[in-house]
C-alpha cells in the first residue's frame, strides 16, 4: 500500500516536472532562455525542454506587427502647427537582442516615433508636408529603423494616415483649391474656344482654296470654250469665204449688175429720207445702156 502511494507520488512529480520542463514553440514564435539569470540564447520552433528550477523563458512573436502613433502636433519650418498621425509596421529579427536591450519596445517605439516626426517636420515647410507624403514615409522609416536596429527590430513600413493643418490654413487651402479649379475651367474654356476658332479658320481657308480652285477651273473651261467657239466661227467664216469665192468665179458681169440693181431697188423702197447713191452709179448706167442697146439690136 505504501509502495503504491510512493509510486503514485513519483509519477505525479515526473508528470509535473515534464509539464514544467516542456515547451511547444510555434513556427512564428521564439523562446529566449535565461539560466540562472544569464541569457543562453533563443529556442524554437518545436519542442523545447528547460529546467524549471534554473531556467526562465521570454516569448517573442516574429510576425509582422503594427503600432499606431496617435496625433502628434509638430511645428513646420515656416512655423505652422500641424497634427499628424501614422502607423509603424515592424518585425522582430533578433529575439534575444529585443528581450535584452529594451524593456518595453512598444512604449519606446512610440516615443521615438513622436520625436522623430517632430524633427522631420521641423525641417520641412508646410506645402512640402502636405504634398510630399511618400517622402515623409520613406524618411520616417529610415530614421526609425536606424534607432530600432539596435533593439533587434526591423521597421518594414511607415504610413502617414492623416495630416490636419490649422483651421486658417485649411480655409486658405479651400479658397486656393476653388480658385485653382476656376482657373482650370477658364483655361479649358479658352482652349476650347481657341481650338474652335482655329478649326473654323481652317475650314474657311480650305473653303476659300476650294472656291478659288473651282473658279480657276471654271475660267479655264470658259476660256477653252470661247477659244473653241472662236476657232469654229473662224473656220465657218473661212469656209463661207471659200464658197463665195468659188461661186464668184463662175459669175459674169451681167449677173453682178442685175444683183446690184436689185439691191438698189430694195434700198429705194426703204422709208428712210436719206439715200446713199453709190459713186459708181454713172458707170453702172452706161453699162446697163450698152447692154440694153446690144440686146435690142439682136
């Protein structure tokens, strides 16, 4: 009976010692081991066995974490107070150094971030703080990483979330934004009017060119038509003269005289009060007399 109790107590002690001695460390965790007050390194992941009497452990999370920095009031280079809040993303890269060198990393990082922000903003004018947010993020990350490196922590990213300038500056920015939008609208309208005038002028120029070309072609065609008509008239007149000349060759003096007399008869029948008597009228009369006398004798 007593032996069974002793065996049971021994088993319970072994189980208790095993429970106190065995640690199961996850993949994203590390255990920093201290033996009799001295750090002997980090352990994990997996199964870690310790001496519960002489060893003490500190657990460290290796996953990337974030730290929110509340609104911090800083003075810019041109003496403008401004409120900024941002987020720090960090990751423990050396668990032993993090445990040994800093007692409260989050508190230390919060204070370092606040002072670093004030130092950075103090070297910038207000316009740069408002417009160069990416440069601020990069500068804050580099400066904070230089400080936290000795703590075994890597600053992976810094993101400025909100920048609140003074109310007077906000009003001025609103007026400036409104004026800038009005200016852009006027510039856009002026450019549109200019483009429309250019297109209209170009259209008028093209129309004038086409009209001039059309008038030129019309004049050329008209001149060509007149030339062809004059040529045809000249050819017709020439043909008429040739025909008259051919007919005149076969006419005798008596036929011409009779034609001449017929023409005088028509002139005499005209109601005009003035008559034009040909100069050759006497010669024509003698010729006619001779013809008549010769025809009587026959």
